[in-house]
């Protein structure tokens, strides 16, 4: 049968199968029943192979010569295509590569593999394919088996039929197609890859009846137009179907289960017809970044965990009981109320996008792999009196203003209980939050301006603030409790000294000339944060077990971190971001899981007189050549990984050094005495506790601090510091 005849049949069959989708009122098929039984899927059957060297054909003449020489069937015409069959090819390059030919050909019943036993991506990458077709539009690939390749089957700039193949244990993709219109990918089995099927920049493509299991990222990754994705079975992936810049596509009768991020994720595009899909464990995820057009779905009779998805667009005054549905999605709706019942065991229980004045209240949400309630570009939303448990994020509020999140109970959310991104002018009050573990993020407040946080009670959780404008650090925060102690939040405070020993964590926003001292912060996201705060000092801080950074300074000038201990942070001990003319001196910074001290987009800062050791990625990191990691005279830092010879190179650049480094050594735990020895090359402490590896900097540290303070006074500081 010729390839054109095959394509005509595929077109006719596809057209017939799509008629019920357009006539949804007369469909007689139960969407809850499987369309295909497992036995309907192709299963690879071994054949007797002939061992063969790699095949590389790049012209019609070469194809004809090799076919004649090896006795291949066919003559390259539509009626009698060349046939490459029954070969076993094992190599580290492309097993079969055919480019720039107009001949008709079929590749069938071949075994294609690599001597590399790995099924994981390894660097440097090796781009080897089982079959690679380019600029050759008359190809059929049928009933081949490909394993341990970078990609099993790759097609580029070619019209191709790919069916009945088994792609098992490949490092990157099972089937990859780019810029290849009018192609079909039907009835293939794909197991154990990063992505099952990837089709991009193509039109009029049919992806049907494929069985895709155990892929690390996407079952199907599609960037197409006027295409059909139907009757596929996808199981055990991060995302079942990932839709990027696609439009006028149809996704029907797919069965997708156990995809942790989403069964169907829409990143961008428009005119998506999504109908009669059966999802289990996760539903639809609509991106908040791709614009409003991607939310305008043609959605019919999709289910999550046996319950219909409730999808509404362009409606007003809705009253919805979410407990009746597997997922609720509202787009461009106004003055609607979602209340009552419980949604559980999906990726996002309730999604609200581009709506106005929506209320979600008295609803239970449990065990969502992404968000319990997600609100995107929807002003005047009210989220109140809900109970949310065991989600990754409890509430996500993105690009939505004048909203309120009030009196919700949120427990055991793994990453964050309430995330606010560009959620300006809101009221976030009287919520009770219990983190899933110590130091969970209760509130993550990112680029959110001028909002109110009052009477919130956080247990095993805390606050995290970030933003690139002063207004992002300027809020009303009163009477918030973190782990049984008050939150210390100071906004626009000037020229004062504050004993912060009774606070759970401290945040300075828009302050000037403030000294904070004697803090003990443990099991919070960040112990000390300073944003848009100048001439400030943090002294005598003990910061332990933070889930983010120990101390974070952003857009801050002429500030000082001194005489503090920062240990066991899950990110950096101290992180400077767009911070200038500031110093870090006489601190102990050890056992943090990323960097001990990290300076990013910062300049004219000095780091010296510190004891820095056993931080996982590196002890120091600097992405600028404009900072100093010593005092420029004789004092540097002591480092656990310094070998005692020469300068100490700071990671992140090739030309930043501590010119006066010394060795920070592990204490001698066999001694019953506790002593400190300081020499010009080595700082050594002996202690009975190996965890507390403190090094006293003594008179040198005091002298350094005095010098810095005098310098600050000279710059015009209004209040003298003891």
C-alpha cells in the first residue's frame, strides 16, 4: 500500500472519529469506559535478526546503490518502496540515518540499540538515534524496537508514518518529530524515557493509541496546530500531555493516570478542544503565564478520579458545590461562589483565572500535588474559612489585587501554605498554618505590595519576603505568631537599636540606621531579612536550621553582619542579592547545604575575619569581580577546605581570591580541654562537641568591628553604635 493511500485512510478514519466530538449532545459512547482495552495496544514480538553495520544514506543514488548491493526489497517508488527490515544494529552513533532523499521507503522489524547500558542522560550528551530521518518525506517506520539510545526515533522536516514500534529504556525521548506536517504516530509502546513523544512546529499531526509509561517528564510534549491527540494511555509521568504554543488541536479519549504535576498541562496557545478524557490522580493545569487565551477551552465530559471536571467560562452569579466534582475551573466569570464539599487527590482542586469577585469558602481540599486553590489574574477574590491539607502549595495567589485570604486552616503543605506573587493591596489575616515539617514556608510574599498581615498563627512555619521594589517590603504586619513567638517586622524604622531576642524571625523593610542584636532564630524559612534597608547592622545572631537562607540582604547599602553564627540552612548561610558596600565579618558559617556566603549581583562588599566551613556546594561564592574577600591589608577568612598554600579562590569567578586565608580545622574531640589557637596560617579549636566548631577571633574581630563602625559614622550615621 502506498504512503499516500495510507495517509488518505488515516485522514478519513480520523475525520469519522471526530464527528462525535463536534456532536456532543448525541454521543452514545460512555466516556467513563475505556475506549481501548490494554490488549488493543501493540506489543513487540521478537523476530530473527541479521546483524548489520549502521546504515547512513544521504541521497537517492546512494539508496539505490545500497539496496541493489544488499538485495533489499523495492525500487523506491510509491508502489514499491525500498524495505529495510530484520536487522539488528548495535552502535554508539545513529543506527539508521536517512537524509535528503525523495525515494519511498519502509523501515520495519529492526532491533536498534547502543552498547551503552545506561538509560539515564549522561554528560557530555551523546546524540545517537535508533532511527533518524531528515528531509525525506516518504517514510514508514513499522514494528521496530529501539533501546538505550538518546532518542529511539527522530524525524525532522519529513512526512512520516510511525506505528507499531517499541521504544524502551531510551535516555531522552522515545519519538521526536520536528517541522514535519501531515505525519502520524500510532500504536507505539514507549517505556522509560525522559519524554515519550515530542512533536513540535508541525501541523495536521495525528498522535493516537500509543501506550506511554514510566517517563520522567512528559508523556506527550506537543507544540502543534490543527492536530489530534486521542486514545493514548499515559501512566507514571510528571505531566501526561504538555501543551506549549499550540492552537486548534483536539485532545480526546486519552486515559492518563499517576502524573504528579498534571494529566494535561497547557502552557500556551488557544482553541484547545479537550473532551472525554479520563484522568486519575491529577487533572488539568492552566498556566498563569501564557495569557488569558489559553484558558478559553472547548471542554466536555472530562473526569478526574471518576468525577466530572466543572469548567465554566464567561458566566456570572454561579453557585458551585465543588464536592460534586473532581476539579473546578472558572475562566472570565464574575460574582461567583464556590462553597461546600471536599475535593481530594488531584493536582489543583480549584483554579480561578481572569475572574472578578469570586468567593471560595467553607470548602475542603486534601492531597493536591500542586495547589489546593489557585487564583490567577482575578481581582477582588475572597478565599475564606477553607480547610486545606496535604498539598504542595495550599493557596496560590498570582497577579490578583484587592483580594482577601481570611480565617483558613492550612496544614501539612510541603512547600508553602500561602504564596502571594504580585498580589497587591490584599488582606491576609487570621489564618492558622501548620507546616508539614520544621521551617516550612507559611507565607511566601513575592513582589506583593502594600498588603496587610494580621493575627496569623504559624506553627513549624514562618514568613519569607522578597521583591524588587521598596513597596514589596512595605506592609502592615501586626500580631503574627511564628512557632509560639512574635514575628519581628520593622518597616520604615530609622536610627534605633533593637534587642530581637524574643522574636521568632526578623524582617527589616525600608529601614535606615537600625541595629538588631541578640537574636536566636531556629526552624524558620529565613532568620534575618533586610530589604531596601541601608546602614543597618545585625549583631550577635544565632541562626539555625532555616529552610531557605540563614540571613538574606536584598537591595541594601552599607550594612553589616557581624559576630553571628549561621548553621544548617538548606540553602545559603548568608545571601547578598543586589547589595552594595556592605560587610560580613567575625561570623561562623558552617554546614549549610548550598553556599556558606554567596554574593550575587552585589559589589563593593567585604568579607573577612569569618570562619567558614563544610558548606556543601562551596564555602564562598561570588558572581562579581568588585567585592573583596579579605580586608585588603592582612586579614582574610579561615576556610575548612584551604590547603594552607597560596590564595583561596572563591567559586563563581576566576579572579576573586581571599589573599590572606587560613585553615579552619576540625576540632580535636579526644581532648577534654576546650582551647582556641590562632596563628597567622591556621585557626584551630578543640572541643568535646564536633558539631559546635567555633573559632574565636578575639581582639582581631573586635578591632575589625570598630574599624567598620567608625567608617559608618564617618559616612554620616546619625547615632553612634557601642
